[in-house]
C-alpha cells in the first residue's frame, strides 16, 4: 500500500455490517414463525441489500468505507452475488459474538482505518443520517465510543477509534442488558461516549409489525428527526409476502389485500 492510500484510510471510517449468509434455518431464526425459514432467509437478503445501499449512499456525503463482516466461514460467494460494487468483504468467525465484534473492529483498525463502526443487519430503515453522524463524531480528535442503542436494550451500532477489547467482554449478548453493560465497560475505561438516537431491530414478530407499519401504513417509527431509509429491497420482499403469503394474517394485521405498486 502506498503512503497516500494509508493516509486516506487513516482519515476514513470503516462501517462493517455484522452479516449472516441467508441460509434457511440459520438466518433470522427469531422471525420463524410468523415466517417460514425460507421466507426469513429471503428477508435477510433484502435487509443486507438495503443496508449495503445505505452505506453506498452515505459514502457520497461522508468519508466512509462499507464492509460486510460475514459468517459463516466460506460464505463469501453468497455475499459477492448480492453486494453492490464498493462493499468490501471480511470473513469474521469466532466462538462468540463479542469476539466476532472485536475481530471485525481490530481487522479494520489494523488495516489503517482511523475509526470503525460495527452495524447490525436488522434495521433496514435506519436513517442514513445516523451513520453520517457516527462517522463525523469519530473524526473529532480524541478517543471516544459512539453508541446507537436499540429499543430492545441492545445496540444497532458501536463506533470506536481504538481496539478496546473490554467493551466486548462479560456482556450477556442477545439480552436487554447489552447496551447498559457496554456503557458500564466504557465508564471503566473512562471512554467518552457519543449517543445516537435509538432505533429498532427487526428480530421478532412485534418488530416485523413495526416494519410493515412503517413501510406500508404510513406509521413512522419516529415522527421527528432524520428521515428513515426507504428500504426498497425490503419493501419489495414484504409486498410479495403480504400479497402472496398472507403475511398480514400471520401478523394479525388488518392490511389491504394488495400492496404491490
């Protein structure tokens, strides 16, 4: 790598999506039911495509580089087949989720990036402005953490400028305590925290109802602040399920019988 290339990276923020390949029975399993395993896997693919498009769009306005930090091992071919040009691939496989997060962060920081954000793949409508804000906050001199809390007690984004492994240790993953425990680790490290607005993860039937309401019933998750992302891939897949798969009935929603534009 040339000096100019490394200098550019040092001024850039890598945003890596913690992504799983769309394998039925292994992707979005908490959405089964109301979805079948194949439907959950297809929706996972739509989420990944929307998040990738969001990263490409943000890169026009902020100095960021988008990645998929993917699992399982050997699934690079799946991601090459669905990712737009400009999204890098980073195989990230470790014994537990905290180690996966730390591995993704250190790989990108060791690669010369000045900062890294780790992003979930469960929030296809997450406002692009939140990603821009995270990268901007990390560009300010001085060490810090950026945290985007999820409404279920976890987080949809964590941003770092250094390899703080403690942030990923002794966390009870997949519980409502994840964000609070992560903030406690930051306090231990005396690491300043920049807080993003909260958003929701689509990882159960209730959250799927929220998503359907946001995309088809003019019921925004948040009526103020930054505009939600359009999530066109997700909208198309959900419209298919609503029209052909009786998803509205499975969700107990009173929705029009046809939603395909």
